[in-house]
C-alpha cells in the first residue's frame, strides 16, 4: 500500500481459528504459522476492507501443497490488487491473484 492511503482491515480465520479484525497501515505486516490437519483439509480465508472496497478469498488451502513440501506464502496488497509469492520464488516475482472489485 502506498503512503497516505487508508488503512487496510483484514479478518482471517479457518474452521478452528479466528484471528479477528486487524487494521494495517503502510509497511505493517501480519503472519502466523500452523500445520495442516491430519485429514489434509486445512483452509484459511481472509476478508479485506480498504476504504469502500471489500473482497475475500482463500489464502491457504492444504490442497495447494505438494506432498512432503510446505510453502511459506507472502501476500502483498496495493491499489491494484493482491499478490503472492512462495518461499522458493524470487522476491521480485509476485503473482497477482486477485483484484479489488
């Protein structure tokens, strides 16, 4: 997010965990770690509010993981949308995964 932009409010959770609403300003971050459940059905989702814009999507699904290898997902939000990179991806290569409506 650029300097001078409104704060971003995020609500993330899963079936078993709820991180509540968190408000972020330019340069702030939020992270958590976990292990997928025995059944391989772990799913985390987030809803985002930025000014008048809102959107929601899954930020982790156990089905995305390659057996035996677990990723670190890094998400970045800006006025164009949402970007992700994985731990083995170069830091200058972000994939756009969602746009603001």
